[in-house]
C-alpha cells in the first residue's frame, strides 16, 4: 500500500475539529484558557477571574449533595400537550428533542439528600431542558417536594435556573406560580426552612414566584436575575436603566436578596443555614452526634 493511501485512511479515522474532545476551557468573561480538570475541581468557577460558568443539574447535585445520598423522585411525571401548541415546531417535538439532549423528561430534578450530613429535600432546575422553563410537570414536582419536606420535617432547597413560565402551556404554566407559592405557605406554617438559590439566569415567572419566597435568598456571583429582559423594560418605561441592574450584586446592594455565595462555598453555607433555621426539622444522625 502506498504512503498516500495510508495517510488518507488515517485522516478519515480522525475526528473533525468540531468533534474532537477538548481538554481546554476558555472563560467567557476573561478569555483565559484553562485545563478542564482545573475547572472541574473548582465546580466550573474560573480560577483567574471568579466567573461562574453554567453547570448542568447533575453537576449541581454532585456539588451540593453528599456523595451517594441523592435519591430522585417523580421521574414518571412527563409533560403533555393539552393545547396542541405549534410555533416553528410542535410542542411534542420540542419535548422529544429536550429529552434526547438531557436524558430527562422535565426541566426539574427533585429528590432527597444529605448536605454535609443534614437531610433535606432539593429541587434543581436544568437550563438545558427548554431553558429551564416552568410547566405543569415542573410545578407538580416542586409541590410534591414541598409536601415531602413537610411530611419528613426537613428543609427545602430550590436551585433556580430558568427563563420563566413555559409559553407552550400558556395558562397551565402560569398557574404553577400560584400553585407553588400556596404550597410554600404550608411549609412556612410548619416552620420549616426554605432556601432559594438563584443562578444564572433566573427570570420570568420563576423569579416572580417561588424563587423570591425563600427564608433565605442567595445568589451566585454575577447571576442574571429579573422578570423581563432589559430591552423590554427600557421600551416600557422609556428611560435608561442602571448598569448591571439585573445582576446579583445590584440586587444585594438594594436589599432584594440576602447574600451572594461563591459556588465553592455553597454547600457549607447551605448546610449551616439548614441547621440554624431547622429548629423544627427532624434531626439527622449527623446532627444528633454533634449536637
């Protein structure tokens, strides 16, 4: 076999540049190039400028929950298409594509876990599933998590990453705002803690309901948090807006959230708050041991 034929075969077996695995990650904020293991060890936080990159729901669970303690619930709940909604694609097609992309049936993952030994119910939004939009299934999962927290006398954590209510479900999705808010009232009546964690982005109907109803509302540095987009607000009020008015730092300075917590410190802070606010919670073996 000639050298040219051998070289041609080697080239065919090599992946295209777009398909080849990359071991280097570029920070979108400071443009620094870093080895991927360095980023993974810091939970996808840039070591050069501290920029918090978006992470998946699975990565978020691994970051917050003690290893091997997360138990997922309500995986059998799947969205339906009550309105037979069609825009550029049918709603059914969009759901199928989101399921293939994420391996999940909804934008919310919920379950029980231990966080530094403290038991809790946790809800995590997956922005990769239709922009983390809030639909009927997502609302039902959140309410069931709240009910489990009440039944088990545990705290509740919701990690939001959402573009808002899912337009393909129209009023059905909007009703989830009141449904989840009403359920959180029962949690408050039971005097059980609810910690709301706002990540980039938390917008629309999610920010207008349960995301801002936490006993403690914390956000990651630089997270985009608001209701409508900046352009829509500017057109509506007809005035220039302050620089970065929808960033976590601006919200903190104006008293709209309680704290900004670096992702690398999030687990410890959440566990400490659950203990501090969990006077009426059932004590885990860890808490009883060190009480």
